[in-house]
């Protein structure tokens, strides 16, 4: 078997940073991968998306040629046309000319096979090698796959792929499809494998395929440091080193690491990718990883919760991501309608005649401790913490609205006798009989981006309990130098987080029209929105 490595860092890795590598970096990455003797290098997407020279998104072959190394190439350069993703019309492609890209990778869904074959013919007529890549190969039955192989034999493209879109294939799944295709496909057509690492099997699956005895050329897709959305991909540095040591010394693996040091390491400091339990859950249920991403980003669920929701997704909806569906399933999972009249009445009694001080777990709870403690000592407010406990403060009640936080502090709360525990109705597994349950749905809001933000839910509850004056501490927001806030994720600030921040600020501003809200500690929510 002959093995080739195709590096798709600039294309598949680009999902992490919106393909914004920077023009000079794109040129340098291509040059270094070429110097590393990578066989095939993917430059990015050929797309009708908004063109930006700093991104690995290209409107034409000429745009790509402008960033290729000016010297003689070692590698074959290719680009991808992804059907259904604002793809470039193949009819607009300039004909192949030596020195430019040689190949076009064409991805397509099962329902797009006929259109994909027509597009491929057009591309081949223009002189390019075509790589046919059926998205979600795991969803093809053997008969469907054989039927597609028959059409591939008639087309005679450069390569045909096994695409593990969901990262859900085990070695037997991969080898079964390989043998099925290898036995029935024209031997002149290369067979590729594009793996994802949801089950941490991309590298091992590549090794399994590399050991199969066949005269056919195998192409293995990889990205530097496995860069790619969700769980990421087969790392280029791993597979090149493996081939060097076990098959033949062909690649400059040190040069691949130079790409990591010079460009990918900085991106990795800003963005998260790689194996996580939610992506494992998605792959184990043969489900699109974006469902897991959505549920992770809610930051309210335990892993068991995420698994229950993913398992509730209808089989016919698992291959393609449907955000409206997962939002509906999430809302349904969280919704537990109850009559909370008695709890609201009791909370109203507890706070009656007092100001309310709401504590969120921002850094200012530490940096402004003396100020907050003096306020408590002087004003004697009713102190409520949001989804956490801090024994430095005389907390009267703890409000908890999500399972994830309940898992962390639930045991601790059971041993604090004088503390009132206020739980939203989506949290049922709690042993203290004196917990005050309030209706979850009643305190969410219509803004889906922040619909179940814990701090905002508590403010709505306090408003319903007749509280007129509320003071906030620890509501820091998402400052560039801190990840600490009442609902910030573990990775760095992103546009999505900043958007959420603006929505929270607007909500607080609107709420302040009917409720006195004062920030005791500095907060980004005072100025954004």
C-alpha cells in the first residue's frame, strides 16, 4: 500500500478561528507544510462567502495561487467545495494551469449525490483532480455505499473517501467499509480517510487502515495539532512521525512542529478543541457534535443530562445539526411546571423589610471584600448567592438553577443548617426537605441567548417577591483578564460571549426601569449593551 498525507489545517482547522489565520501566516504555513514533504495540502474553501484576504476562504483559483509558494512545489495543492455551504459554482472555475492548485475536494450529503456527480464532471473537464467525499459515510448502508461506488467507477475521480464526520467509527466500522470499497472500486482511484477524534480513535483508525494489504493508494487527512472544531482531527505530527518510524522515513516531522510553534500554539491559547466527554457522548450516539457543543455552552447540565437529551434526538435528525430542535429539547428537559405560590410567599416573608444583596462568583468578591463586608454590616441586607457558596460571607440563602452547579455544591449545602436553599423546579434530586422550590419556566426570559441565566432568573424571582432595592456584587462580566463570572465558560472570550454579555446588560437596564439595581462592585454590565 502507498500512503499519502493530506493536511487540511487551513480548511478544517479554520472552523476554530473563522479561517482568520492572516495572509502572511497562510503563505508561511503552506510553505512549511510543503517543506515538510506533506503529499497533499488543502489551502481552504472555494466559496461564495464574504472574501477576506486574511482568511483561508477563496473566491477563485487565482486567489489561491497568489498565496502558494513561489518556488517549485513538492506537494499537490487542493481546495474544497462544500456543497450546501455557499459553495462556489464549479462552472465559474478557471481551467487548471500548472503551478496552481491541482485538485478540488467535493463534499456532499446523501441527498446531493446526483448534483455532486454533475459538479465533479464539470471540475474534471476543467483539468482538476477530484476528491469525492460523502459526508457521514457511516449513514450509508452497504448497498447504498456499493451503489455509490458503482457511480464513482463510472466517474473515475482521483480519490473517493470514507468520511467519519461524527467521529463515531470504531476500527471494525472503518475496516469493514474499506474492504467493501477496496474490493469493488476501480484500483486506480485513491481511497481516503477523514477521521475526527470524538472517540480518540482518529490516530488508531489511521494505523488500522495503514496496515491493510492492498495495491491501492491510501490518503489520510490530518491537521497540525489536530486543529478542528469539536474534538478535532488526526494530528499531522503524529501520523507523519508514525509513518517515518514504521513504514518509511519520508516526512520532516520537525517542520510540522514548526508550524505548530509558529502559528497553531497561539491559536490554541485562545480557542479550545480536542476530546471532551460531551463529544464522546455525541459520537457514541452517532450524533452531530454541534448538538453536544450547544448543550455544553448552556453551562447548566451534567454529563448525564447531556446524554439524556442527545439520546432523545430522533434518529433521522442526528446526522445534520438542527439548532431549533436541540433548543426545543433543552427547554423541554429543563421545564418542570410547579405551583410555587407557597415558596414565593415564604421567600417574600424572609426578605420583607430588607434590601437584597445578590452575590455572583466574580473576582471582585475577593478584591472588594472589605467594601462588601462593610455594606453587609451596616445595611443588614438579605444575602443570596447565585449557584455557589462562599463561607467568608454571612449568606442567608443560596439560589441554584442548574444541575451542573448542584452537583458541585449540593453536598455542602446539606450541612449548612441556617441556610435557605432556593431551587428551580428542574432540579429534583435534593435531600433537604426544607428546600424552597420555584417554577423554572416562570423566571426564564424570551431572549434565548440568556434565557436561563441564573442571576437574571433570581432577579425576576426577587421582583415577584416584592423586593424594591437590590444590590449586586461579583457580577463582573467577561473582562479580557478574567474568566471568572457567574456564567463564563472555561475557554477564552469569543464573539458569542461578548454578545451574551451585551444581552445581559440590556436585560438589566430594562429591569432597572421597575426595580432599583445598584452595583456594589465594578461590572462590565454597567457599560455594555
